[in-house]
């Protein structure tokens, strides 16, 4: 084993269960091709007796690891020594209670909380994962990194890669990336390769390129990235005074977040740090609703790790047969072959999860409400409020339950969608600019 035997990697397939040293970089099980987990020898790790003990790290914020919203919970993702840990101040996020957005969604005052992951350094939740994954990359001595991206990953990878001196190449689908995100990747110096295809095509290419050239892969196939994303849940619990909410609502794209959140709660329960696990709602866009179809219509379940692969294969074969390419205004979740599907099924099992899909119209209206009454978000994030509204109407989520919605990205990630919605009067809450002649009297008449 390596220099620190607190952690190891383990295949999620129970019929394989192969274990590997944590100082190796894989993005799938070398034995069977399934996803890998980071796992811990918890008995060797000194864990606080109560989650609230993490609060004392705030008094020591001049230490960058105590300032980081990821590494201040480092005992819960204890796979690398401090000397390898990378941080650029990620995870300084806000959990905002918001009654106006609650009213829109049909939730009682005081019950809805918005977790603003757009406040991270690159403007999305990805920075949580990259802090952890780049620490692993440094530990294994990687010099070059790569990712496929709908946009947020490329921005975050580019930022972290250059911070820790790694080369970085990002693969994006042609014409399928929001402008704010593209601008970040190229500004941060990533070599950006635009493939004629969609995200799923990029994802396939990047895996082969990484294998052939020995690049370190930063997509959420990387088990250490998901370890960083667990901390979003720790911060929600922290924001609630170290209490667990009743529901977590999260957008569903490549399903890394939902997978990480399920693992986070499972571990906290196992460690006796929480008494109950919240439920989770995962929200797809209707134009990219693989998870909704597979779970709700094809009845795909985790089944203790023995997932019915034929259901998945048949579904993907049918997508290919009709040349299906996902389409939604929420580009961050415009994914039809989510790589973390099986881990997400496990999270649904752990959290008694539900899955729903919402239309682009519902997403855009919810986004306008979050913008008007909150701090704003990118379209995919607004799927949470749109989905919540429907789940309240259905009676699945109670209007007086305590709900935390994860807003994954900053509103400036995708300015075109915002401007089109308002300027072109596309929705119920459009707020178009008013044209005025260059005349004071005429201008005054227009001001309400
Ligand atoms: Zn395996």
C-alpha cells in the first residue's frame, strides 16, 4: 500500500469488488470496467465525535486548508497527505433561506434553502471536486490533465490545472457550450478542442485519449473528484446549524453530484455523525431525461449493486438507433449517457430518492424567479426549483418540510439564455429593457 493507508479504491460491482491502492490513477476498474469508489479504513482515521466540531476550523482560517470549504472537512475525505492538498479558496458558499422563491415553489415560509455553489472561484460546484481530484493528481505525480465538458468542468479544470502546474486539455462539443464557460476555459489557458459532436461524444473520446497518452482524467468518473463534492452536503448541514434537512434537490446531468451526496450521507450515518439520511430529488431536463426514463419507466434500481445492465444497454441502443442527441437550454445537464448512472442508483437507494424531468420553459421561469428574488443561477441549477414546484404539487415533498436546493452554477455562466429570456420576452417573468428616445421628458414618462 502507499504512503497513507487510510484510503483505497474499490470497484462498485459486488461480483468484482477489486481493491486498488489509492495512489494509482484509474477512471474505471481495471478488472471489470465498472466505476470505482474511494473508500476508507475509518478505524485508522481520527473522526470528530460530532459534526459541529468542524466549526472550530473557522477560528484558524489563515491556514488555507481550514479556510477551504472542502478541506476543513478533511477527515471525511482522508485520502492524501496535507502536502499534496490543493486549494484556491473553494467552498466559500452561502446557504440562503429564501421565502420568495419558496412561495413560487409552494413551500411554506422558513422551509426553503438555496445552496449557492455558483460562488466558487470558477463559478460552479465543480471546484469542490477539482480541489480533491487535483490533490490526487499531484499525489500520483501527474503532469498533464484532460476532461470532457459541457462547460463548467473545463473552466474549473483550467483554473486548478494552472494553479498546480499541470498541462490541461479540454474537450467540448461544437456549439454546445455556454459562452461564459467557454470564455473561462480559454482565459485560464486550457488547450480547448472542440469536437464535432455532443458531450457524450466528447466523453468517449477523452477516455480513449487519456488512456493512450497517460493524461490524468478530471471527469466525474474520477472517484476522488466525487469525494470533494461530498463537502457540499457537509456545508448544507453546517448552514443548518449542524442539522440535516428533510430533502436535497439537485439537477441531474452526469450524476456526479447525486452520487457524491448519497455517499456522503451514507458515510455520515455509518460514522454516527447524523441520525437520519435526508431524501433526495434528482431533476433532469425533459430533453435529456435518461435517468427519469430508466428509473421511473424502466424501473431500473441499484439492487445491491447488481444493476440490470440489459435495461441500460437496450435504452442506449434505442437512443443510437434514432440518432438521439440531448437538447435543453440547461447545457450543464445536456447529457444522455450519464457516466455515474450506477452510483446515482445507489444514491437513490440510500436516500429514498425520486427522479423527475422538467421542461425548458419551467427551468427558465424558475431561473427568472431565483434571479429576481435570490442571487441568480445558471439554467441547470433552476431545474431544482422547477422540479421542487412539481413535487410539492404532487404531494411527494411536503410544503412544511425543510428543503435544500443545490444551485450549481453562477448566473453569468450563461448570459445568452438570460438575455434571450428577458429581451425576447420568452417567458412569464421576462423583464425586457425599454427603448427610450434621447429626451428627458420622454425618459421620465417611462420610469415607474
Ligand atoms: Zn471491477
